[in-house]
């Protein structure tokens, strides 16, 4: 390198000057890692042709070895036997005791004199180059010999090169003597400049890559040749093994690790100690904190920081390369890391630093045993929650839990942990429920935490433990009636089978008992209970929307309230309003790290979309809910998303998807909860679609038994009577079916509801042919008002068939065309197939360019997607059908068009705009 050529030139000039009778001394200094030793060895190699070279290196672990450096210098010289004897004797004396004895002092002077004579005689015959590297580690006896040699170098053909770091390890007498020497030259080596770094990078990596990464490497290494070469070697090895390298050049591996450790170990311990504390403190490091932690002077710390920066490791109190901190911490023992982090945390705490800052040090330590730590960690957990740093909040609470043996404090902390872990996945929190139950039974848990614990236990069906806690809450005089009343309202809706085990209590649910629907008096669960019992009305819907406008679903308690209010709104028949509010609530938690909340609201959105007849959206939201939260995390509540998936998949003809969902493990305890009713209802419909009416009837009647026993027999919740009537019709039991349909129509609930329209459709099937058209017209009118497109399509299909039966061909064709269009929009493939296969009038009339097209509408969509290059799996996913269905369509398409594969499909099918890349295609076949 050009920057290394000038120091080499200076050394060469000094060597030339030493050819006469005036010796030369060169003192090479510079920061660790700047290439001083490399420069000395390069110069010695160049000079070896013209002079005799002697060299030695000081080692820190040999500082107490007498004459260690001298022995290296003279190891190949033929010294007189008398001098060798004196050296051996001096080594023995110094090894046995201090060098201050008169005998040792005299002997050391004679050895120094003898060595000086021997070297000067050698210089008389050959020009002599003596190089001593890292002289700061030389032993005292060797330094004494060098001091004795210095005055004689003035008049001898000798060049002495001494290498030492900046400002460290200088021997006062040696430094004074060097300053007095008339021919002593000082040469300070610095790091490489930016241009020199770029040049070296271009030489090693190639011109283009080196030019791009050179400035980056200069910033990461500070120009240190040691660190720079390590980074270049790591990048070359990364390139060689085919794994590439970091685009920004920051990749570091073993070579860089070794370089950092070598650089660190060549520093004095005081400097290395500062580097280790910088690694511990990270962005909280300041010179003042380093002084307090090390117990040293400000000047000493600033000197150490200067040396670390000069060696390329740091810039101020920051490490230049992010990997440096990891290397240093990995090199420290676990106990040393813990102690450093603990002391740093205590220092920050004493300074009044924010709890999050202190907690990060405690978390880095891995454990916290100090009494003050628990409160700091608890406070930091709350602050981390506000910043959406939930994993770190959990870490803080786990450390707080391990920092105390106090049972009361442990119970409170564990309750906080469960609430946090519940947001991410209830399954991870379940393992803590047992110990928390014991704490609650011992009276160590606050009432609010005990109530939350009851809900958590019942979420997983742990009924016995929940009943024990309910008894404790009911018997306690300290129990707040308001909280107890809200718990009873929640139990009445979610787990009505457990309610008899809870003692009666006054509270907000009293308003529900009296039939009131005042938002100030009724909880969201109480409102849902009232809706399930009586069907609600305009006042109920208005109250639900009022609750939704004030609740914050990003908090745990309000997720329960939001879910209940949304379902109450949905069961009053306000599907559009429920869709609006469910989307709004979901958006409120979308940016939060709360998969559990997001999953629950996605499940409600799926339920709303299903009741609107939007099967594709319902499947999408239900799948999202099951992805955000695995089945085990759902506990008993898995009944809600699974029921939507089964109903929607069955309606779209994806029977294998519905069967797969029903194969999931569902706890038996689900049948003692509200979630078991929609699960049984969905399973019954899948049984019907699979032509198992007996099994379907059993599920529907079980739904009715539970709904009636729990006072939630509302058709807009589950229309089990109409479903059971359908099963009876399959079995030929018309009278049983008629009885159930008439009971359904007599049930309370919104007058304009989809279940009422379904019951009218079934009633028409049971009526005389001449009365069917009138009944079905009422059903169609009602379904148009409800917004349930799927049930409207079914009613229109039934109306078209009834009109055709009485000879009204025109109206029949119109009704069947509308039913077909709605079935396509909903993605109801079975209904669409039935309309096309059983009703000739339902087939769309060909017109224009489609008149000569031999393909059906469904086949055209498949042909269009195939002609654009979509695979069978991609087509199946876009149309929400199975791969097998796509294959069958393609077989018929190839046969009708007389082609052998998709490559031969006419390009005219690519004109279907809905199937062009980036367009949103239809979701049904």
C-alpha cells in the first residue's frame, strides 16, 4: 500500500545512515491493529540481504521471565561461555527473589556489559539490525540490557527498531534515554485512509465490487489493516462456498471474530475492560457510566476509548461493526456477562433511567435476584405492552417471576403473564393455569384476576377448577357485585351449563332479567343473552352499536365485549351493520401484536359474511382465524370458526374441506358451552350434504335441546327446526317436518329474518302445489330484505320450479336465471349444478359471440384461466373448488374443442377480463 511505503522508506533511510559510525534508533508506535509488527517484519526481510537481523517479541505472559527478550535476540549468536554462565546465574537469582539485591544488581550490570560488547563486536563485522516488537511486554532484565546498549549505538553501525502501542507500557527510563538519543526517529503508524481501503478492496474483490464496498469496509474497520483483511477474507470465503454475502458488506465470520479477539487481547486489561463494558451497555454507554462501573479515573476511561477508536473497533462509544459486540460477549464467561449486566442495570436504576432501559440489561443478564428488580421489570412489561413489544414484556415478567419467592407477588406476576401470553396464543398460557388456581384458592389473587382466571379455565373446558373458583368468589364478602354480575352474564351466554354452580348475585345482569336494554346498565354479554332469549329489536340493535362505538377491541376485556355486541347485532338481523362494525373492530386490532384478538374478530367476520351469503369471504375470514390461532389455542371457542368453515365449504361443494375441519380434535367439553351449538348445527348440514339424514337429524335435535335448555332458542342464532325439518323431508316424514316448520315460524325474533324465509320455503314444499307460488313469493320478498343472497337464490330456485309446474314459463325462467346468477356470485357450486342439470330453463340463453361456444360458463372460466397459464392447483384455489373438479372440466373442454392440451386452447378464451393476470376471477365453477 502507498501509505505503508513512507514508513518503509524512513526505515530504509535510517538503515543507510547507520552504515557509518553513527547508529540509528527508530521508535514505531501506533494503535493496536494498525500494522506496526507487519511493517517491522517487512523491513527486516528487505534488510536481510545487507545486514544481520536480530529480532525479539515481548509477550504479556512472559513479563516475569528473566532475560526473555534478550534470549530471543541472541539465540543464534556464538556468545562467550562466561557470558552464558552469567546469564544463567542471573536468571536463577531473579527467579528466586527480587532484583534489588546487591549481588543481582552487579551481576545484571556485568551481563548487560557483556551483551553490549558481544553485539558491538558483531556490528563491527556486519551491519546490525535489531528489532524488538511489543516492548511494553519486555521483562525488566531485558529492558536493563537495552538501556545499557542505547548509548553505545550512537557510534556503532547498529540500527535499533523498537515497536510499541500508543501511550501504553512505556518504560520511563527507556523513554527518557530514547528522547536524549540524537539519532532517534519516531514514526507513528495510523490506519488506512478511505482511498487506501478502496484500493485494497479492489485488489482482493475485483474492481467493481471493491469500489462499491471499499467505503463500507473503511467505516466498519476504521482503516485497521487487521480488521479490514479479516472482513475481506470472510467475504471471499462466503463467495467461494456459494452462499453469497451481505449486500451491504457487513457480513462477518470466523476471520473477523479472530481479528477482534486478537486486537482486544493485545490491549492492556484496562482497555479491554472498557470494551467489554461497551458491549454490555450498548446504546446506554457513556464515559461517565464507564468510570462509575470500572471505579477508575475519567482520564483513564477516555484514554481507553481513544485507543479502542484508534484500533478500529469503536467510534466514540459505539462499535463500528455490529458483530463486534457479539464477539466480545461470546468471549466472556456467563458469570462475567451476568455480573456486568447486573451492575449496569443497578447503575442505570440508581440514575433514574426508564424502566425499559434497565429491564433490557436485566433481560440480557438472564436472571434477576436483586429485590428492587421485580418492580422495575413489572413496570417495564407495561411499557413494552404499550410499544407492542409483547415478547419482551413476557421476558420481563418471567424474570420478575424468578426474582421473588413471595407467593403473593408471584401470583400477581403470573396473572399478568397469562394475560400477555393469551394475546399471542392461549395455548402457551394454559401451562400456568394450575399454579394460578392454587394461588387463587389460597386467597392470593385479586378479584379481577380471579374472574379472568375463571374465564381462562372455561376457555379450555377445565370445568371443575372453574366451579371451585366460582364458589370461592360467591362466598367472599369482598367480591364486587358489579363484577360478579358481569361474570354471570358472561357465563349465561358462553357456558350456561356452569351457571347453576355460580351463586346468584346482583349486578348488571339484573337489567337483563327485567328485559331492559340500557347500555349503561347492561353489559355486552347481558345484551347478547337478552337477544338470544327474545330476539331483540331496534332498541337492542341501537344499544349494541352504542357499545361498539365506545369499546376498544385492542384491550382484552373489550374484545369480549366487542364480540358479544357484534353477535347481538347480527342476531337481531342487522347483517349490514354487523359487517360494518366487525370490519371496524378488526381494523382496530390489525396493527397490534395480538393474534388471539385478531383471530376472534376474524371468526365473527366470517360468521357475518356467511349469513350474508358471501361464501368466499366467509371461508377467507374463517381460514384467517384458524391460521392466526391454531386449534389448540382456540380451546372450546374453536366451535365458532370451524362451524363457519364447515357450513361455507359444504355450501360451495368443497366437501373434503368440511370433512377435514370435522376431523380436527374438538374437546368433548364443547358440548357444555355455547360454542357446541353452532358446531353441531354445521356438522348436521354436512351430514345432510353427505346424504346421512339420520345423523343430521340427531345433530339438529341436539342443537334444539341445548338451545331450549339454555334459553337461547332463537332462529337467527341457529334455525335448528328448519334444518331438522329438512332432514325429516329426506326421510319422508312430512308431518314431523310440517310441525317443526310451523314452530319455527311462531318463534320470537325479527319479522324480517332469513330463517323465517327458509321456513316459508320449506312450508311451500309441504303445501299443495297451487299454494306454493304464493308462499314462495313471500319467502323471496323476505329474503331480498334480509340480504342473505344464498338463501335468496334457494328461494328463487324453488319459486322458479313451482312457477314452471303451474305453467308460468316466463316468470319461471326469470326466477331461475336470477337464482343461477346469485348461486354463481355466492360460490354455491352444488346449487348451481342442480339448477343447470335439473332445470333446463335455468341454462342461460346463448347470444352474440357466445352462441357458437360449446363450453358452459363454468368451462369457459376454467379454459380462460388455463389459457393464461395457471396450473390446476391455482385454478382450483381461485375458483374455490377441488383440483379433481378442475381436471374433470379440462377433460370435457379438450374433448369439446378437440385439442390435446392447454397450449392448444384458442386465444379467444383469454379475452375473459375476469381471468386475466391481476384480475379478480369468479370464485365458483
